[in-house]
C-alpha cells in the first residue's frame, strides 16, 4: 500500500494500524459480534527481512498501545494463526493481551497473524487424525462439524461478510473454511484509507443482499 502512495511500505503499515483502530471503534459502536482482520499471513515471510522486522516491531507496539483500550471497551482479543514462528517477545505480548481481555463479552476481535486458510484446515485434520490413531474416533465419524471444531474461531458463527480493499478480487488464503457462504464486498479504497464511512457502506450493501447459502429460493 505504501508503494502506491510513493512512500516506504512501512508507512503504509503504520497507516494500516490506524485503520484497525477506526474499524474496531465502528464495530464496537454498531455492536457487531465479531471482527477478523488480517495482520500477517503465512505467505508474508517471503517479504524482505527489513520489512518483516518493521512489521514485527509494529505488531508489538500495537499490542502494547491498544490492548488497554480494547479492554476498556469490553473487547475480547484473540490472535489466530501459528504464533510459534514468532519470537518469544511477541508470543509473550500475545499471551498477555489475550489474558487481559479473555473475560470480556463484547466484540470478539480476531487478528490473523501467521495465518493461512490451508494451514488452518491442515492443523484441524491432523488433530482428527491423531484421534483416529489413538482409537478415539473412527474415520466414518468424521464430519464437517467435527473438523470445524478444531479450526480457528470454532466457537463463533460462520463469517457473514468479507470486505476486500485495495481493488483486489481474491481470497488470498484467508479463512477458507469459515467463509464458505459469506458475502463479498469489494472496494478500490486502500486499507490505510478505510474509515467508518466505507465500513458503513459495506454493511448497508450487505443488508440488501439476498442470502441463499447455496440453495435456490
């Protein structure tokens, strides 16, 4: 995003953090059940080392500076993804942030960090395979529900709406299972410029959709 504006890429990331704050405030004020944002995908490790380092420092800063505000607004924070690849400093910050907000029952804010939809499905399948190997589960007993119970955000309802910014029209390995029947809304607006007005426009458009969940009405 930063490149498109003639700035360093990291400047776009910093602006993106401000957009996260705006989106969370909007979601809280409109009493949304859950909001899931992509912070760092499993594919992002292929980016230049300097950019990854800057992203990690920005992630730590955002956790430290925003978690108290989230807690004050009754937001429960969850980091979804394989956090084992992050250094101990980041893992500790994540644990502290989740621990502080775990009793909150307002907005459920999910931040996808080192997350990939394929990874999510594979790690769920591995857990079922372990149960089969241990004789706890028979292969014929594996259902959509049993697999879903081992995926990220299993305690939440399926995703209703996916908002794709920046003129992109692809899923990018994001919540592949959870968005099976979600509605999509696309905008050319870049994420750093995403604000309450744009968010409201997406929700208004969603409210006019006729949802069929794969059936014919």
